[in-house]
């Protein structure tokens, strides 16, 4: 009789464990992780840890450490500049005390290049001859737009007055400013662009366009910012963008 009771108790416990195993992946947990380089073992700072389901995430600190909350069924995407994307899923419950995430550096293979003379690549590719520059020859140097020092008013007063009063000199400075602004924007937009925003946030269509406009309005970085700085700002603005959007939706729901 005792053997039958113990057998029934064992079956009940096995069934309860089976139900627990089936539902454990729905728990909300907080995990800790460390992101490091697989080759050097050095920590990777400011890596992006993104949850595609919730479109939320965080970044690793200077020591490569991070912590965040997630459902056990979620899959996290870890991204860092110069490394191949990694994924993290919770395969056991309760989760581990610390998840070690190692990332592989990106490697680009370049094929063999043969250098010869007289290739005439423009003709082979069917490219047209370049148009002549519309920029006056005076704008191709660096000296014409240099602001004279204060003592130039004493040493060369005519040149000093010409710099500030000549209409031609003013036009040259304005033209150079336009050129510099365009070059600076091209440099900044290498990483601050719609395709990069879509890749980092998962947004598409009109929502991605609206967030791009939001980023342009709230940009705080100089034109020479690095890719890491630009992508870090994009994610920071994305979290603010989502909070503001949610706040507007809550305000509309609570309105009479």
C-alpha cells in the first residue's frame, strides 16, 4: 500500500515539474551580462543590447557589464561597432548569475589587386568626363580666407581693411562656408542616416521617417563624431522618443 502511495506522489510531482518547465519561459527575469572580445578577452564598452520584442534595450558600461529585465522567452541582440552581432536567449531557469557574451571582430577580405599602367578605367566603365569645378580658383587655396590678426591693422592696414570691407572677399568666405558645411554634413551622415536608424531600432516606414526627423531636431553631436557616439545617441533618443509617444497616448486616453 505504501508503495502505491509513493508511486502516486511521484507521478504528481513529475506532472507538476512538467507544468513548471512548460510555463517557466514566461517569467520576467533580470539578467546580468558581460560583453567581451573573443580574441583579446578585453571588455567591449557601450555595446547595444536590444530586445526586438519590446524595442527596448540598454548599453554595456566601460567594463562591458550590463543588466536588464526580459521575459525568458525573449532573444536579445548584442551589437557593437566592429563586431559581428550576437544573440542571447535564456536556456535555463532560474537564469545564470552572469552571462558571458563573446563577440567576433569583423574581418573584410580584399581580393588580389594588380596595378598596371594605362587602364583607361573611365572609358571601360563608360563614365563621362568630369565637369569643371564651379568654384573660383581663389577658393582652392587656404590663405585667402584667413582672418588677419589684430596687429595686421598696424602692419598692413590696407589688407586689413580689404578683408572686412571688400565685397569680393565676403563672397569668397560665404562660398567656402557653404562648401565646409556640405562636407561636414556628408561626414556626419555616413552613420547618422535612415538605414542605420532602421538597423538599430527596428523601425520601418513612416515611423522610421518620423524618428529620423526627431533625431535631426535633437542632435547634440558635432559633425566629426565617431560612429559609436552617433549610434549611442540614436539609441538614447529612441528611448526618449518611445517614452514621449507613450505619454501622448496616455494623455489622449485619459482626456474626457
